């Protein structure tokens, strides 16, 4: 016969939407409360926004391997570098291969003025749209449901440019290098803008993609983060 404490814990978990036996992603991935993770709709494990006006709010993501949210410590390192060198506030941001929105929504939380998310996967896109809606960001975020190359071509026809772009494609397919080339060819990054790239640590990246030059790259476990920038008009890149 189960103890009263176990029954009470089970009832609490049922009311709050937690399931037992899985780990929560917290500030240090892999450390969960009692080995429990919060479950949202769509069978989604929950990650949280790190900082800014929405800091601490939770985001749903798809369970399984169809999406690969950036671990929290890697997101924090990425945004710390971007904010220290370029800033995010009042920039329009493009999130390619957006998944369920952890990177792009983090940018909005930290002061980006507008966000365009590109996600071809229907399931991930539904969770992305739900995350945007529950956080009240519909007036600042647009979701494009097509592959990155087609979306970039459409954005180019609109004549828009972005102050920041985030690339987090599936690993090992060369998609980041292709996207960098398209961003430059289609003139989608404004002068003084930045592009962050997340790939597998062994995936090759170019030193330059037209006007976009590699500033730095760092490795975190199996992940490599790279930061590119387009010089300001008249600026000579060393």
C-alpha cells in the first residue's frame, strides 16, 4: 500500500502537469526537481526564457528528437556575447530554423523590436505559434511556414533587412553555410548587423560569406557557436 506522502505527491504532479522519471532543463541542464519535468501541450517538455521582460516564463517544445532546443547555458553564452558586442534592443531579428522559438523569443524578451521566425515543420510551428500567443507577442512576431531558402527569398522581395539573424539548422547537412551565403546574396543583414550560428562542433563554417565575416567561434560539448557580422558602411574590417 502506497504511503500518504507518495499519493500526495502524485496528486500534486497530476494537477501541475509534471511527469515523473524525466529530467527538467534548468540553468544547469540535467538537474531536475526530483527527476521531474514540466509537461505542456503537444507532449512538450518545458524550457524557460532566461532574461529580460519575460525572464522565467516557460516555453513548450516538442518531445523526442524532431527539434533540438539550444541548452540554456549555451543560450546564455550566446546572448551575453551578442549583447556585449552589438546589443539586441530595438533590432529586428530573423530566427531561421526556429523550432519552437527558444532563441527568437529570448531575443524579444531582451528588447528586440520585431521577430520573424521561419520553421518548415508543421508540428514545431504549431508549438511555436502557441508559445508566441501565450506570451502575448503576436503583434511583434511573425511565423513563416516554409523552408529557409524560400523564406529568405520572400523577405528579400519585401525589401527588409535585419539587425540580427539566428541560424540553428539541423546538424551535419551544410545548411548553415548555405544560409549564410543566401543572407549575404539577398542583402538581408543590415550594416552593423550580426548573425549567430549554432552547428555541431565538427561542422565546417566559412571565414567569410560575402560581407559577413567570422568574429569568433566557441565549442560547448558537441555544439559550436559562431558569430558573424556585417561591417558598418565605410568600415574596413581588419
